[in-house]
C-alpha cells in the first residue's frame, strides 16, 4: 500500500521548469533583432540616393584675350514695340477674342463693341442715299423735258410763232433744272460720304491688333465700358489688351557716367538673364543715348540680342558684360578648356572640380588659366571628360551621382 502511495506522489506535473521548445524562443527573437539592425545599418551607409547633377563634356576651345569684360552692368529686357489696344470711341464691350499668352497677327480682331445704334444710323444713311439718287433721277427727267421744250420754243420763236417771253421762260426753266440736277447730284455725294463716315464708325467698333505680337495682359471683359480717355469715376476701361512684339526685345542698362567711355557702339556684349544664370546670350550695343540722368549719374545704353529665344521675356532682369573691343598689346590667342565659373569650388585655398566617371564624382584639383567675367579657362582638366557644371553643396569625392 505504501508503495502505491509513493508511485502516485511521483505522478505530478512539474511547472517550475520550461519546456525545451519554449527555451529556444528568446534566442530566435534576439537573432532576428540583430539581423534587422545589421540590414538597417547597411541600408543607411550604402543605400543613399544618388545626387542629381548637370554635366558637360570638356572641349578644347580658343581663348581670346579680347573676350574679357571691361565693364559689367545690370538692366532689364524691354520691348521697343508694344501697345495697349484701345477704342477711338466710347462703347460697351460685347466680345473679347483674346487671352493672355495668345499670339495675334496684324489686323486680327481682338474685340467687338456694341454696334446696335451704329447699325441703325447706318441703315438710315443708306436710305438717305437711296432717296438722293431717286431725286437725281427725277430732276434728270425734268431736265430732259425742259431741254425739249426749250428747243421747240426756240424753233417757234425763230418763225415768230411765239413771243419772246415764252422763249425766255423756257430757257429759265431749263437752266433751273440744270441747277437742281447739280444740287441733287451733290446731295448724292453728301449721302455717300455720310454713309462712308458711318461705316468707318462701325469699323471703329471692331478692335484689331496694330501689329503681330503676343498678348501679355487682358484688361477688359464683355459688358464693361471702354473709352479712349479715363471717365466714369474709374469704372470705364481705357484698353482691351496689351500686345508686345517679341521680335523687338532688347536690353536697356544704366551705365555709370564715370565708366561710359568703356562702351562703344557695335561693341560685343554677353548677356545673362537672372532667370537662366547659365545661359550666355551674345548681344551688341545698338546705341548710347546722348543724355545723362543727373539724379542717378548714369547714361542709358541700348543693347540688341544677336539671337532671340522664347525664354526671353519683357521686363526680365539681365546682367551684361561689355567685352573688350580690342585685345591688349602683345596678347595672343591660346587654346584651353572653358568651363562655367559655377563648376569650380574653392576648398582649403585650392580650386577643385568634380569629374564624373562611371557615375561616381571624383574630386580634381585644377589650375586656373586666363579668366573672363563669364567663363574660366582651366588647366588640369582633360578634353572629353565629363565635369559637373553646378557643384551641389553636398557633393563630395566618391559620391554617386545621376544626370
């Protein structure tokens, strides 16, 4: 009996010890956590996105000492030919056929004004013209009758069959009909000219583009009043739209009068729009306006673009460099590689560039050659190599790039 009790006492569940499977779970979780940390570290140090850059191939060009700048100035793009399309008469806008940015041709209709009253007056003038022509036909018939009467009376008077008074009366009637015919014909001319004037008034209610260009502003809407002069307490518009002839764009700069002697007519200029700092536009001096501004102590200079582009817009800010019209004595042409000044960076007193090879940026120490205001001629850069045009701040030696 005691043996059975001892056996039953041994048959119990020991809850103080974990099973072998449960003991393995903490080790597996720790291993997975360490693996995730390793993968995250690898991604952080080796999975950074490539830096976007613009590259350009190095090419050997001739460096001309005369192409250096003798004077820098700032100004604006101006249009020599622009106009606000308005009306010769006061009227109500019925239809506007243009929008901003639209190109228009010369004499293209841009708007129409209310012509209801003008057309009624035009119809009245047409009726008056018809009446005047009818009166001319009537008087012409009566003149024919008076002429025949005068001829018969003259023949009878020669035979002394009628009195002299009858002959005088017939002659007076003929002369009167001639005068009336001339008066009626003048009335026809008057009616025609009045009708032409009304037609011109109708044409003035159709507003047309004075020249080919681009609409840069739309100033009126259908239903508004328009007038050639400002009236109505500011509720009357004075223009339909403003048109600019893009082929007349040029540059106007104010040059300090102390340096105006450095500028010559037909002098070559390099222009740089503030909106496109890497775009060098060839230009030339058109004229130096022969007067000075006493308040600003400047002289205005007009500069023409050598070639126009749709990116050039009126009132854009522009920087210009007046190039040396004559090379210095003893200067000679040389060959080198020209690059934009933005492609060079100064680090620890050295001028460096970044050359791209197999998608990796390589730091390259370069030596400056002759320099102009727009470009820098460099030594230490080989022809055919791709270099970064604008160096980003975060670009370093060995950075991965895309372009």
